[in-house]
C-alpha cells in the first residue's frame, strides 16, 4: 500500500492559488446548476376570479376575463398597453364590403392539447358565443354569419355596416378554444403562454408554462394565483413576501408600500369608472329630478380625498374616463357638488324637508340603501362617504355589503335603490360596448338594472354602430353622452387608477388599461 507523507508534501504559493481558484469555480458551477434547475414560480393575488359556479369556460358570462388574464386563452385581436388594436391569433383583416370582413389567421399555432389552431377552431369558438343559448349572445346580434374561406381565413358577415366589429372580437368571451377539449368548464384548453393545472373555485388557479407557445418561451415555470376579496389580506400578503404581485391593495397602505424597499408600486389610469347605478323602475328614483338631485348631492372630490386617500382615482364627469378617446367630458354638463341645487330638485319631485331637518317622501323619511360588494378596495369606503354626504342633506342612508351574485339578483329583481359598482367602460376600445349594454333599451343593463329607455338615445346608438365615418360616429356618441348625462340613469362617481404592488425582483410586468391582459410570458424575476 502506498503511503503519503503529508507532512513532506510542499505546495508552492502559485499552486495553492490555482487550487483555490478551481475550488471556487467548481462551487460556482454547483450554484449555477442549482439555480438553473430551480423552478421559477410566480405567486399572485387577485381581488376577484371566476364566479360562474366554478366554470372556467370563457364563453360563460364574464369568465373569459379571468382565464384570459391568467394567460390561458387568446383572442384574434387585442389592445396593447397603449390601447392600440393589434393582431394576436389573427395576422390581419380587410373589409370586403359594407357587411363582410375577411380575417387572416396565424399559422403554426397549437392548442395546449396539441390540436391545430385553424379556421375550423375559430368558427367553433365564435359560434359558441353566437348561439342563442349563450347568455351574452345578444351583444353580438350584429353578426349575421361566420364562414370559413380557407384553412386560415374566415369571413364575418354583419347585419348592416358595423364599425365596432373587429374591436368586438377583443372581448375574452371570443377567446379561441380547442374544439377537441372534453370539458371546457373544468379544464380550459387555449393557445396562451400558460396551461391549466388545477382550480379551486373562489380560491386559487394553478398554471404551468406552455413549452410550445407560438409567441416564445415564458420566463416562469409555474403561476399560482390566489383570489381574495379582502383588500387588507391582499396587502398583508405582499408585505409579508407571500406573493410576488398583489392587485388592488389598500389605498391607506399606499405610502407605506411605496416606501418599502422590497416592494415596487405601480399605478396607472385605466378605463374603469365607478358608478352609482340607480333603479329607474322604482319611485322616486324613476323621476329624473331625483336622480339629478342625488348626483348634485355627491361630493366627488371628498370621496377621492378620503375614501381613495387621494391616490387611486379622480372625480368623474361623464361615463367615459379622460383616457378614453371617445369621451365628451369637455362638453357635457358636470354635476358639481351643490347640495342647495339637490334640495331644489328634490322639492320639485315632492321630497320635502321636515321640521327635524330630514327629507320626507309620501309622508315617510326619504330612505336610500346603497348596495355594494367588497372585492374592490375602493367600494365600501366610497359607499360609506356617499351615505354620509346624503345624510348631511337629510336623506336617511345606509350601506349594505353583498356578494356579487346577491347584488346582481337584487338589481335584476328591481328591489334595490342605489348600487355602487365598478365598470371598465371601454375594454374593446370602442364606445358601443358600454353604451349599448347600459343605455340601448334592449341592453342587458339598461333593461335589467337601470330600467332606462330613451328612444332618441336608441336611435343615436344604432346609427353610430352602422356609421363607418369616424367623425360622424364621434358626433353621435357625443349626443348620447350629453343626453344620458341629462337623464342620469347612472351617476359617475370617479375614474379609477389601477394599483399593483410587486416584489422588487419582479420584472416584465406591464399594466394594460383594458384589464384583459395581466399574466404574460414576459413576467419574470431579476
């Protein structure tokens, strides 16, 4: 056996240096190997998620918003961060005549199940929405037919000229789904950068990277999304480091989050307006003077300064935010805070002040209930400020917090007074989307929530929808906005600034004003 006499082995200084360098390099190799093999997991908490009985089908109600935001599904077109209309699963389009639009589709795209994305898949997806059994099919009643004219070409025919057709295809309800998927309610199959793994209704959604994504490799391996309606809980999750991205944290924590070196806060004005819906089918709210009086009684600046801590919104004028190119805010009547004017209008409508200083209607205290929900941080504090302002002029007021489903049920039943809600008024970048649903007599919200009908407004909306000249369309929509401001079926309260809090090592996150896109392939870690 060979014996080494360690004591007699002498190493020169250069030799020792070489050994140390090699050792350090090897250690670095091990660390780099470990780092390379470490799974990159993005943890996110959102304020809301799919609420259609556990369904994940993008053609089911508003579920498309959430599965599209998660990066599972894609549409033919989308709006970028600057609200420019861009192709996604389409590569382009051209208008063949007044009623026909040809759309060219992207080639070499596959669904998560390996199925080819082609014209047949697009027809299958669109026709699911156009089917009369779909709860939102009436929103696409302007589409007469969809035909395949090639493996990667379709033609959509409309009932008359329809200016907002292409932008209407941006709505996530028009997400392109695999025609071979076995159960889209439980297992979504799209073309996006992330694939479905698991879902717990109202709780969580787990995703994994789509290795075959046509748009390039995602920067994270998995995404874990939590859904939590409690803004306090969302704020604590980002402060504790338990999530990497938190949507809509508490306004009252804004400064603390901004000053935290481990957190980056990003804020951007969106297309979302917070409204008071008014039940126009219930006395005395069916009187225009009462609705106008309520609008004059709201101190919008106070709401922004107190409920929003001055950071997450600005006072609203009309239904559209100032970032929406089609807004007519510079020419419509603004309901500035004017309690004296409010009382004059109430008195004209038979609501008078008693000796106790309170307002009375038909011999009883004029009482207003404001219903709202909790999943958006600004809703409850804003409702409470509004109630306090109404109390100041003698209206007996209270705030009731409901689940979204119960709120909707109350609205459709016509039993509510006022409902404070938030709406993205132009997610498809076109005014027809919001104006048709809320102020066209046959619109789902006009007929179901507001009980609002004005034949002149109907005429202008339908005329604008069929008008191809942009300037003429703008003139018609200006008239619509002026009239609904006068009629006051809804009361705009403030325009929202969307707020996200992110761990300082998160990179590649971009805010999209229409809120359809959140989780993208470009989000990763520094």
